[in-house]
């Protein structure tokens, strides 16, 4: 039976790498995967991983109707065996519901990958709906590390290296002439608002090089 599976984790834990590997595994069996992503670091219509892997993908926007996309493919005589959906935190709730309907009514497996919570530790709407509907929710086991060496569990937004806790949920680029970046932190340092840059400035620590820029 087809399933909707959600793989979640912080930044840097290998979500996109696993998405690409999953697509590859199906293709090795002679099956066709449709790869979807939104706002990937490599640009529109690309799915890329931080270790250098990359594939063409369908770019998702707020008007994308997954049910219609799959129906159109099948109407044209193109087989669709599995959907690989990356960056699902940016999908809308109705889009997640469309993916669940594809699993239930067409019998196509859907593997979704995304960050669970934002820089404020609040659930992304797409991820929240995925958790509510998925047949399985899997937390990726690759450890992303805080600058202190502990396992990172939270995503932080920084402006010029300083953690911020207010603002739009999704921001990429410069804000008020400051460079926006993202960094993974352990819970303790997230609650203390202590990034790698502030740790180095205040304590003289030599942090791990794990800062994740908005453009990366």
C-alpha cells in the first residue's frame, strides 16, 4: 500500500541528500519519480544537497496543484511511481492535503522532506499539516551540530551573526542592510540567543564552522 512519509529534522541533517538518494533508488528499479522542491539553494527548478548532489525538479509555488500535475502527467501517458517532495515546510496546508489524497486515491508513494520548526521554534504550517496527515514521521539520524559540539535541535535566524527572534517566517537576503543567515543550535544556546559569532565575541570560543547562510 502507498504511504505518505515525512522525513524531518533541522538544517544540515541531510534531508535533501536523502531525497535525491530516494529518487535514485526508484529510478534504478526502472520506476519514475517526480521531484518537487521550493526555494532551493541552487535556484528555481533544482533540488540540491549541501554535499554537491543536484537534480532537476519541478518548482512548487503557492498555486501548484499536485493532484492536477500528477493527473496531467498520467493523461499524457507518462508513468508516475513516486513523488519526492523537498522543502515541504514551505508548502501550503491544501498542498499537503493534495499529497495525502494522491497516496489514498491513486496509490502513489509520497516521500516528503522538510524542516519542522522555524527560527522562533514555531511549526511551519506545511510541516504541521504533514505531521498531522503522514502515515510515518521519521526524524533523520544524521547529527547536525551546534557550535558547542552538542546535537543541534533548533534553527536560528541571524543578522550579521546576531540571533533574531522576530520577523517574517520566511526571509532570504538582506534585511535593513544586514546579512541574513541561518544557523543550527542546541536548545540551550537557542534559548540563550548565543550563536557562533556571539560566543566567539563574548567568550573567545572557537566555534564549529556550521553557520548556514541564506544563500547556501
